[in-house]
């Protein structure tokens, strides 16, 4: 296959018999073996298992298996999974020493669904430890490098997935987004990343960070691929109490018809996002292109935007503190050597197993939940969260979607913000509000600055991913930013 082929291009080549899944899979495995030591985007690669899956896919496509009639567009297409999704019989680490040797005894629902769709799993991608980070410098397995400039970060926490797609090591990958961890790395790496509505994709088997915020989604070359992968990932799951029990015709038809076309939209421009230095000019060109396509723009206000970062880090820290309390050295995870007491077992296992950023968030969250501070911090943060969600509700009464920058700037240098956590947290300034409101959002390439990609973010009402995918796909028919590759 030509390098950097899309999911749909690979699917078409497999369907026509021009290539076999084994050939395509082996090509990507060879690229990973050759290029990834310099990028560090993968934690685990199981070449034997991938080739076995590809061989089974070829049999299915040829109609030589009992399930031959069930071969679909993703049958035999290789992808990668963020190493936060449990994968049966495969090491699943969440980027942490705490789980460095953990082999999952079951599949996450996302893994099951994509396997059922016929996808071939190349491996598990690197990530910030327990999905806590904005730069992919917090992984126990080492930092990931941005393929556009290896001195810069790929974004986080799904930076391994984004870098692998941008490098051509995989045509697509799964990621998770708690406060921007799909969209921010997609912007930094010049690819398309979709955070679905909270509840659209099952969280079962996805190692928890902040349960009311975590959401799985696709990172792909373009919006059409993102829609195709979402259609396979999404759906109600009775094992996840937060899973949305709904069906959308457009999502059911994406595999056959592509992402929905969009009529001219009324697009809101939140002024709070553009008031920040350096961001106002990001979307000038995209605005002109979309106006030529018939879309109109109006200025809107989301007045509680500036409260989103402190609100998010209180709530996310509190939920992380609770979720990560299970890692105590007793049942699973890292256990210290020769503990002298139960207290010593807990203390040293957690001290040795968690990295600095995870410890920081656990301590912050525990403090916010403690007696005497719960009302002042956690409860107040939840009230602010409601106000942020109400801002979006009020705005969507008058516009169809919102358009903003994805990030305050381009990818920053590795090590530039590691000593300043507050500055690091500000990298999520434009993505966190959407997560707090549980809304869908997409990041797609919209230009370059100093040779590094820029991302535009579109936000829609709940369960209207069709508007986001359609808008991004339409934009990608008249621009070629999503076709640019590192080194071109």
C-alpha cells in the first residue's frame, strides 16, 4: 500500500484484492520496527498476533470462512490501541510502572467492538501515565516525540496514538479524552481527532482516570476515517452504567455512505477563546473557506470559560484520587519488595508505582475531598461545571456548532513546561470546557505555523457528531492540510 493510506483506501484495496491484509499489516509492522525507536509511540507490539488476525481477515474476505458474509469495511484493516484499553492476553500498562507487568484478563468493549468489525491490532500506544498529562512526557516508558519536530511534544495523553498516525505507522488509533487528550495531540500532530459525546462510547475496560469525564474516540488521517472508526466503536453497553442507550441512523450508515453532508451552518465564535494572545489569527483562513461553502458566522459568549481549568483540575483530581485508590500492592499492580507491615506495603508500593504527576493529582484530589474542604472546592467546582454546561446550552439555542482553536499554540519543546504544572495545565484551556459539559468536539488540521501543524476545534450539541464530521469532511475537500506529512 502507498504510505499514509487512509482506512477507506486500505479497505478498498483489500476488497479489490490488490493487497492482502497480511501484506498491509506486515508493511506497518516493518515501519514500526524501523521508525518507532526514534518516536517511541508504541509500548507493546505483538507482530505474531497481528499477522494471525490478518490471516483470519484474509480468509473472511475471501469467503472461505463460515463468517465470510460478515466481512465489513474494516475487516483486515490495521489499527493501534491506546494502552489504556484492556486487551485480553496483552500487557496493558496505562503508561505506568504500577501496571508495567499487568496482562489484561479481558477485552475492553472498544477492543471487542473493533475486533468484531475485523480490525487487526498492531499494538498498544504510549501515553501519559494513567492519561494524566498534556505532553506525553509523563509515561514510565519514556516521552513520545512529535514526528513534525522531534524536539517538540506530540501532546497528551494520547500522544502515542497521534504520533503513530502522523508518522504513518498505523492508519488510525484509538485514544481517550478526559480534558482534551484526543483533540490536543491531534492538533499538535496534524491529524483528525474526535471526542464523542460522553456516553457514546463504552468506558468498560478503559482504565479509569476521571469517570465522569473519560471518553474514548478515534484519531485518524481525516474526518471520513474518524466517522468510520466511530461507527464501529460506538453503541450501548449494559456493562457501562454511563453508556447512552440510543441509536442514530447516520452513524449506522457511515460505513456504507460516509459521513453525512451538512447544509450551511450557523457557526458561533466564542469570544473568550479568541481573547487569548496568539490565537485570534489561527482560524482566519478556515473562516474564509467555510464562508465560501455557505456557512455563516456570529460572535457568541461563553462567560464561564476562564473558570474551566480550575474547575476541571479539582473534579478530575478528586475522581482520580478515588479511582487510583485500588492500586495498593495487594490485589494487582506493582508491589514493593519485603514490606514490613501493611502500612509499609501500601506506602512503598504506591510511592514506587506512581509517577510525579499522578501523585500530584491524587494529593490534590484527596485534599479537595477531605473534611472541611469538600464544600469549598469539590462542591463549588461541580456548581461551576453546571454553569459551564448551561453556557453551551444557551449558545446552542442560536447556533449549530462552535468553532475555536484547539490549543493556545503549536507543539511546544519537550521539557519546556515540566517544571511549571500550571502552565502545562493551561494547554487544555480550549478543550476542557467541552469535556466538563460532556459535549462532542473534533480537532482537524487548519494550517501551519513555523512548520508545525495548527488545529481547529468544532463543538456541537450532545450526540451531534454528524455535524462535526460533516463540517470537517467538507473543509477537507477544499484544503489539503490533512494531507501534509512530516518531512514533506
